[in-house]
């Protein structure tokens, strides 16, 4: 089978494909950003707030803002967003990689997010918040991407 296009149709097709190539990475970035925001909202709402011993119940503004805060788009690892939140999106070759975390520290410099996530030994054991929030949201992530991609395709008016 052979498809023949006249010059006008070929030009339209070329323009549409160029637009897809130019805009599609930003669609994926938007979906990844939304997914990472969902993780932060879940961590703050379900795992940071509430009575101990399961929840921290000693929430600090820094830690809460780091989970809920804004993001930045950088191509260098370790770049972080407003306040103490780590919310980065990197493009490496054919991959788009998102990182969610926190650099919030106690006034004395102790890395208390890591202490609570992994250790907590002085307070009866760890009280993780970021890992369980990620697991909770994991099943929603494909739907977030699917909806954003569908919207992009609908907006293309193909």
C-alpha cells in the first residue's frame, strides 16, 4: 500500500508532526509535575498530620511546605524548589525523571525528615511519610498521564 499526499497535505502533516515533537515533552513534564504534587499532598495530609505513634504529629512549617510547595524545572540534579522542597524534573536522553523529597532541617541542623523516614530510634521507631505516600499515589499516576495526553491530542485537532 502506498499513500500519496499532495504538497498542501504534506505541509500540514509536517507542521503537525513538528508541533507534536516540540510540545509533547512539556505534556509529559506537566503530568509528572501533577503526579509529584499528588505525592506531596498525600504525604502532608495522611502521614505528617495526625496523632502519634503512626504520624509525626510534630509537624513543622518547613517540612509541610517542602511536601506541598512549588517546584522548579532544572536540568541539574539536586536543584530544588521554593523553601526546602525537592521537586525536580530532568530530561535525560529519552527519559523524563521526577524527584520528590525534602531538604528541611531542624534548627540545630539535624536532617529530621530522613530521621523520621528511616530511623526514629529516639521516639519509638520510624514514621515514614514520603515512601508510603508514593505507594498510595502510584496507581493514580498512569491515569494522570493518560488524561494529560488525551487533552493534548484533543487540542491538536487532528
